C-alpha cells in the first residue's frame, strides 16, 4: 500500500505544488485547507501530516495538540515564523519536525523520508481482522480461518482498506480514489473486477461472503445476515 500524506495549508499555491511534488515521488496525497478538514481527514490515519501553523478556524498548533491526544502520526510543521520560541512551541505541542517557509523542496522531501524511516523502524507488523478473516500487513498474507491465500498488490490494498473500515459502507468513488488514485477513469469496471478476485479468494473454501454489495452505492465488509 502506498504511503499516504496529508498536506494542511490554506495557501492553494503551496498545497498544489506539494501535491504535485509528493505525487511525483510516489506518495498518495490528500489536502486540507483548514484545521477542521485536517482533523476529519486525519481520522483515516495517514502515514504523515505536513501541517501549517497559520490556519483559519483551528490553527495548526491546536490541530497538532488534538492529534497527539490519540495518535502518533508523524507531523512535519510548516510556518513562516522563524523565532526559536515558535519552533520550541511547535515541537512541544507534539510536532516531530519543523520547517520554516520559504523552504527548499528537496529539504522537505528529505525530512519526510527521515520521518517515515523513523516510524517504520518502530512499527510492529499489524494483523487486521474481521470475523474469521485476517490480514498480516508484514507478510501481506491473508487467512480465512486456517486457510491461507496470497494477494496481488492491488488486492492487498483493497482488502486492507476494507479491514480498516469494517461495517462501513464504502462508496465506489471512495474505493476508486483510495486504491487507484484521483485521475482513474470513473467509467472503468476495474473495481468490480477486483472485488470478484477478492471474493474468489475469500470464498474458495466455501466460506460465507464477507464483502457485500450495497446496490447503487458501493460495498461493505460485514457478515451476511441469516
């Protein structure tokens, strides 16, 4: 699964530049222009947040403080203020690193890579589970009860997203955007094809269906009702 970065800044030029640059580097990028949007998008647990301090509504320091109350997502704080006191305040609030505007893109990318390396070193392999279905994020191996099955890269990304959001109806647009990216053709039937692949693997031993179709909306991971 590709690394997801949330960029939070109310300057459209900066967010547009960062989205292009980070996407070119191979990251999936989401953008928020204020603190409320940032907190809403952060609920999906991106791998890293680039966070401006000066935001409308809730400022970046308050956003950082709220995130740190329940999350260890790496936060790289951006600000136009170069005072030592401001940098100390940002770090004390919970930011992992601090970069002053204007900045060199190469330095921003290097700091992002460093933060992601630091996080990956301390990250334990995770088992995602719903009902009798499990997915090992380290080996990318799936299990249905005691039966194991292998997954292609896209099958893994799709199944992991279902397991991160059990019982929640996921729209077709959300799944297409999350797994295949913003520019993927909305007319494509690739999602339906991959749902079919997953169902074949999840039900190969005669197990009951877990990925249910919500007609006209999308799909949901839940047990079938008797």
